[in-house]
């Protein structure tokens, strides 16, 4: 070991002991003094290696904790620490090297004594791991200050949890959370710099590392967008080439038609020449040979020239067809190259979820130590990848959910023993893909969330009526409200009621959802669904009514065709579930799911209609569409903040003809539809038990006079009514298709359709015939009144009307005030 002043060197741990030395202010200042004179470029080279080694260290410790008697993990830890020690000393970070050496010596002693990874050894190793991580974080902070040109502080500030980093964050923030971002791509580039990883001793798993280069995250995002724009341009070119091919086919047909017409013209002109030749074959022409006579007229010569021109046109058409085929081949090759480019660029944005795990494990260790609780933290499928931006923004929500689980969920050891549970609590975090979503599930085996306490607190805060009856999952959603907390006391860890609302808000901004499932005494499960949006995707284009939609292929389980007779049966109110391959599906028309006016077209369809089987939902659903337009590669475009609250839409794409098509998120739409159905059922029950609520009346004013419409509307609105206006009878009939007013005020003399015709149409329409009609007109004669009453008008008032009389008449016809 290099000789250093006594204040910089901690005594090595004697063999057989597991008590780690304590980090002191002297040690911290010692490392700070080391960092003042170091080269930022050397620090950066070391940090690239140290981040990877600290992540490997955390995984090896976690794996050893699952198999405590396996000494192979001990030896792997020794190799990792040896590599970290060598790198630190080459970078002149003596204090970090000494700490690595001391932990390595502790592991060597444990290996010689064949100690299991439990008790004092486990506690000592984990404490020293935290010390190493703290020192690496200080090196990171010092490097950030050096690169940013800020003055070097003699004593670094204590490390706090870094804020989530966005793709456009400043360099000081972008490097603040090394363990949560990609080791190479998370830092904006200061200058192109390449580090070769083979110049230092590495463990076996790192032996084959390749060269790496730092690239600014915004630059990568811009390249991804440009690659997407290239795909859109290529798609439009393909559309133009397809249209051009169709035009060439039309041209070939036109040339053939021209040839036929010229052939018939040749026949006709030849007949005329023969006729003229016969007339000229008398005795006056016996001295001439037929070849000496000009038998062919100018029109025949033009006909021959046109025939040759048509042949030339056909040759040109064949040449252009060959060029089109060559262009289509080149576009196909360019499509494959562009797809590979897109996939490669997208992989640079993807980060394994495991990069976040060490930080989460440290949080669990620290908070469980503060609360004096024994907790095991297990992560499943941590190798799954997420978009860098999504992963970084999910750091804070996951940390807060962990704090809540440790503070509120996991009970003290004595309570767990009394409940028949093991003393050590368990928190499990899993990552998986379901359809177009990334699903994060955090489950603990604690005491659960007391629904009654939440309900009482919601009633106390005025968020819920006392007589309201809500299912437990909806009551649990109240913990997402700002300022809502059921904690008995406020601690530094939780209890202020300002956490879960931030969690829900962040998840909502990412386009995701969060659901809570809790059983008192057994535990709580938080399920977070985030959209897995990529720039390029394969989608199935479908047609519903006059609209086109794109459905990502990863949300489609299969496509079947069902006859119209079967569909009619499945659309009946008490129809059975649709069954296919042993699985039962709830069959529905896509237009109904989207609440559009289009209805399924079953009449006169000779062929079975396509039905899409949707995957990624808890409730299997089969959706019928009108037609399939084929699958194609699409470029996903964000809809922006204006449409961020529209559920069931994950983005949009631009087709080859320039039209915009919405990309549907079917699992989200199905979940929203089920929630809406439950809400409608609950509202129906509430409607039965609650007294009738007075509803604001809707009045339609139909008059061709702008003044009458405005004056009447203001009068009615002052008296608490909603008003819709129509400028004539045709406009009124059109608006009646979307709105059903409580009463109509109708004029007689109007352009396009008069009041009598409107009243007749309303009275003969089953859906509208019960609407009361008040006819207001300057035609007050008996003939006009009798005609109106014979049609079915309820009241007949003259212009100008008295306001009190009109209001009294509306009240009488509607029956309410």
C-alpha cells in the first residue's frame, strides 16, 4: 500500500473481524483534497469504469444474499473490488483505493474462514458498499464542478437524492445520478472523447468491452426524430411510385385503345382507296400501271404515322415501367436500411431497468435501518429495458412508493410475529411487458391499506359524501389526492400527504396509469402502466365507418372472421361471450368502444367480417371492424400536450398520401370502457336511491331573424336555461340529430324549410315526437293557428311576445321550473 499521512489512511480490517471503520469528516475532507488537483479527463475515464463496477458490485451482493453459502460470489466480489482499487489508484484516488482494499481484505478473510453471507459479515459488507458508493458519488460531483468551471469547495456537500434527469438537462444535472442512467450516453458531450476499456485489468465479464464514445442525449433524440422523418418521406415516395405505376397501367390501356382506333381507321381509309381505284380503272387509265397512280391520300399517311407514334409510346411506357420497378427495389432496400438505423438509434435510448436497482436497494437499506425493520427487497426481470427519459422520470415515484411501503406497509417485528408472519418483510418489484404497456408492480407483505380509515378521512375532508357507497379500489384512489395522508404522525420519511399525488401526477404526465390493490393484513400491490412508445412500429390499418385507425401489432393476439349472422346474435343484449381456441371474449364493435356514431354494417355483407382479438388486458376483448387495410411500418408521432388527456390514443402517424391516422391503444381503451361501465352502473343505482335532481332545461330557438334569436336566447339564459339556436328549418333538423331539446320555439316563415314542415317532421319522428313545440310568429290569423294545431303544435304565440307569457308557457309544457 502506498505510504500516506495518518489522517488519510484508515487501518486495514484485521482478519476475522467484520466491523467496518466509520466514515468521518476527516476522511471526507481527505478525498476532497485529493480531487482538487486531478485532471477532469482522468476522472471521467475512471468514472465510466467505476459506475459499471458499482452496479456489478450491487448485483453480486444481491445474488450472494440469495445463496449465502456460495463462495463463488465472494470471489467475484473480490475481483470487482480489485479492479476498482486498481482504477482508483491509477487515477490517484488513494482514499477510494484504500476503502476498496479494506473491503477486499474483509472478503478474503471471510473466504478463508468459509463464512456465510449473513449476520455481521453481511452488515459490514453492505455498510462498506455504501461507503464506496458515497466516495464514487463525491468523485462524480467533483468532476461535474471541474468540468462546469465552478470553484472547488474544500468540503463537498452531503449527497442527496438527485432529481430526475430529462434529455435536455444541464450537464451538472445530467451526471448527477450515475446509477440511474446509461454509463456512456447519459452525459452531454463536452468534446468527442473515446476511452478504450482494455488498458486496465478487468474482470472476465468486462474483458470484451469495445470502444465507447460520449454523445449528447439531445443529439441522439434529434437523430431519432430525423430517422423518423426519413421513414415518413420514404413512405410518401412509395405512395407516389405506386400512383405512378397505376398511371402507367392506365397509359398502357389508353395506348391499346388508340391502336384499336387507328386499326379501324386504316380499314376505313383502305376501303375508300379501293372504291376510288375501281372508279378510276376505266378506259382512260389503261395506259397506266397501278404503281404509277397515287393510291394513298394524306389521311392514310397520317394514319400510318400515328400508328408508329403509338408504338413509340408503348416503348416509352415499357421503359418507365422498368424504371419504376428498379425504384421500388431501391426503396425496399432503403426501407430495410432505415429500419435497422431506427432500431439501432432506439437501442441507444433504451436502458436496462437494472441500472436503477442499486439505488433502490440502498434506499431500502437506509430507511429500514432508520425504522429498525428487517426487509428483503427482491427485483424480478430487472434485465428489461425502458426508455431513458421514462426511466429517469420514474426514479422519484418509485422511491416514494418504496418509502411508503417501508413506513406504512411493513410492520414492526413484534407485530409480524403476532400476525404469524416472518420477522423479515418482503418487497418485490417486477417489470414486464403487456401489450403496448410497460407494467411495474410493487408488492409488499405488510399490513395493507385500511380502506375504512381512508373512507373516513375522505368524508372528513369533504371529498366523499357520507352516504356514498364506493368499491374498495375507488376508495383507495383517494390516497392520490393532494394533501391526503392517513399517517398518525409526520416523519422525515412520510406522512405529509404530498407524495402520492406527485407520484400520480408524474405517471399521468408520462401517459400512464396507477392502480392499487390492497388486502388488510396481507399486503398492498401498486401496478403502474406506462406506454412503451417507440418511433417506429408495425401496425395494422383498420377501417371503421369512414375513419381509419392504426393498431400496433403487439396489442393484437389474432384476427378471425365471423359471419354476419353470428355477429347479429352476439350484439343482442343478453348474448353469450364469443369463444375462440378455448378462450372467451367480450365481442364489441370498435365504433361503439370509441363512442362514435358509426354502427356495424351487417346487412348485405356477402363475406364474414374481421374481428381483432386484443391482448394485454385483464378482460379478453374481441373487436369487430369493417375492413382491414393491411399492416405497414409506421412512424409514431406524439400528439402534444393538447391531447395528452385523451385516453386510448398513444400517438399518430402520417401515411404516404400525407393524411394523419390516430394510433389506438386498445388495452387502455378497454380499461377505460370497463371503468365507464362500472361508473354508469353506480350512477344508475344512485339515481334510484337519490331524489330526482332538477336538470337545466334545453331550449331550441328556430328563427331566421338574428335579432329574435339573440333577444330570446338572452331572456332564456337569464332564467337559467340552456339555449341552442337554428337559423332555419334545415339547420334545426340537422341539430336535432345531435340534441334533443326540452322545448322548441318555432317561427313559421323561414327560408329552405318553413315552420309547418319542421313541426310535421318532428311529429312523425319516433325519437322526437314528444318534444313540446311553441310556435311564435307574426301570422296570428285563425287559418295559420288552425294549421299549426292540426300538425301538433302545443302552443301558438304572436310576435312580439310577452316575456312572462313565454316563460309561463315553457314552465307549463316542461313541468319544472
